[in-house]
C-alpha cells in the first residue's frame, strides 16, 4: 500500500481542485476570436450573486443539449481571488465543464467596455456571440432559460 | 434593424437605460419615498453637492460597502454634501429595507423608489452605484464607490475623489466608472 506524506496529500488535494484561468481585457478579445465557428455564450457570474448561482446549472444543461450543434458556454467569475476555490467548486457542482475564467482585469472599466460599452458590470450578465464572433445579444439580470435558449437556437 | 441591433435595443430599453440624468446633464426634480412612506419631489440642487446612491438590502456586493457608505456620509455630510441613499429593488419589502438599515447602522434614511422611476431616470443598473450632482444639479460623476470589493485591495476611491473635486471647484478626473454589482430588480413593464 502506498502511503503519501502529509505534504504530498495536501498537494494532491490542491491538484484535484479545478482551477480558474485568469482573464483580462486582451485575453477576453482573444477568447472571442478563438471561438470563431461556434456560437458562444459567455456567462459573467460570482459566488455572491444568487441569481447567477440559480442560472449556472440551467446554462450547463443548455450547453449539454446544444453542444453537438455548435454551442460553447464560457464562464467568467467576478469573484475575488480568495473566493476562487468556492467558485471552482460551484462550477463543478453545477455541471460546468467548459472553459472557466476568473476576471483579473488590469483596468475594470476597460474590461467591461471591451465586453459591452453599455454594460455597467451588473450581474448576472450573459453575452451571446454568433459563429463569426459578433456580439448578438446581451442578457443583463436574471433571464428565463427559455428566452436564452430561443436566442441561441436562432444562431445554430 | 438587424437581429443584433434589435436584441440589444430590447435589452437596454427593458432595463431602463434611457438615462435622462446622464453625465453632464442637469437633473430635474425626481420623486422618492421616505421611510415613513411619504413620497415627495426632490430638488436636485439644494446645496454644495448631492450624492445619489443606489443600494440593496440583500446584494452581498452592496452590503460589503455598508461601512464605507457610513464613512462617506460621516466625512462629507458635515461639509454640506447631501446623501440620498435609495433602494430601487422592487423585490425588496419595506420591512426588509428598514431592518437592513437598522442592522447596518445607517446614519441616514434609505429612500424607496416606487416603480424604479428614479433609477430609470438616472439610468442606474446595479448596486452599489453612485451619482454625484454639483450645486447646480449637474451630474458630475457616475459609477462605483471605489475599485475593490475587498477594502484592503482598494486603489482608487472614485466617489471620494469626485466629491473632493466638486467641493474644490475642479473637474472630476474620472467622471464615469464601471463596477461589478447586483442588477437592480425592476418592476415589470406592461407596455
């Protein structure tokens, strides 16, 4: 039987935790460009945002149903670094398997303007991009999943 | 109008982004309801400056600013700055708002905003979100209180910088900022 030392066990436990990639304003632009050819739904959320937490499992289900048709869901957490672990855990619990990011903007104002100039940064916020990487629709505030699905299906 | 344009137009109009009292505009009278339930018109230009601050009783982001809001009030009300702290969320009951104000130890009343009419005129989207009017009722600042939820990580105290500038008769260096917060829960429009 293999016995792991305490530090090794600790390191193993850390490695088992899903990690969120950092994303800033330039990274966001690259992300949009990299998904060209797919319909992309970007969900800005945070662990402290109750409607965001309600929405995430529904979005995971939506992506699961429509992934074969070309939908990709990307999540961007607006949490502070000290909430990263909780954010990663919640994504796992919600069934999110796609790319997951933690917002680490060099300049918050610039980041938000990069996503959508009219957006204040209020959560929850979803941004729908077509296969050419163009922002087609924005959903700020809790939105019924049927409304989101309807908008997505028009692009698939 | 193409599909993209229509989608955005529907979203932004539904959320009340008309923003009549935008940066640089002169605010007109607007109505607020005080904690006793009395609704009255508010003069936007009664003194040195007015801070209109939209908050929530339940939004964790807004609640993380409770101490900072009290500090702002304490530091600037004595210098003639009026604070109108407003809860426009239609899903928060009056008792909830009153209880929150008591627990937070607010040094000022929290006003209600029936049918989020004031939030619509200011174009407020989230909590916490601040507007600063000068003595002439002109909107001189719109945006966040500061740039970090965690007070230890704050680099720019945006609202304080704006108030200082207005009180000293200077231009506000960063008159419009953005911030992550909770969406203001508005009344459903039936039109």
